[in-house]
C-alpha cells in the first residue's frame, strides 16, 4: 500500500533533501589543482593528518585524500582512503560549501593503533571544526 503512495508522490517528496553520494564532480583531481590548494590554501593540522583548504567559488566542495611518503602498504593506504571518504560522506551535509580540500595523512595516523574508523572520523571532525567548516 505504501509503495503505491510513494510512486504517486512528487519526486521532491521521495528524494532525500541532501545526497550522501560522493560524486565525481566532488573529487579534486589534477596535479595543478592539488598543487594550488597546497600552495595557496590555509592549513589546519592534528596528529596524523593535515587539512589544506582553499575557496573554489563553486556551489560544492571538492576533496582529495593523499598520503605522505612511507604511509604503510598499499592495503593500508587504500583502507585509510576508504574510511576517509566514508567519513566525509557522513559529514558532508554539515559542511560549508565552496571549498577545495586536500586531506594529507601521515604514517603516525591511528591506523596503527586499531579502531581506525573511529579515529579517522574523529580526526576529520576535528580538522573541519578547526577550519570552521562545520555548521
């Protein structure tokens, strides 16, 4: 019965007001764009991570996850990147828009201490709050 009512409802009522997807246009790509954020952007750091932030004049944020040299094996880097993307997707509705962000992870990140998901999420929340991005 409810399925029929959802089908007849206008799209604005069936779609969530905010998409949690991590779309291609939200990814910061290209060597020159990333270098610009590193060179001209503001820096915010905590143990194991650093956030570089630069206004982009777009109605959305773009983000890139990168790692310093010596950040473990490929498996560890891929896992850290997945956890970072997932955490960003969860925080996305609460973030101010219009910024390019590069998140640089260091080897002393919480991956080695266990419960990496909670610790990376805490680092990202802390860095976004420190940068004044959380609403």
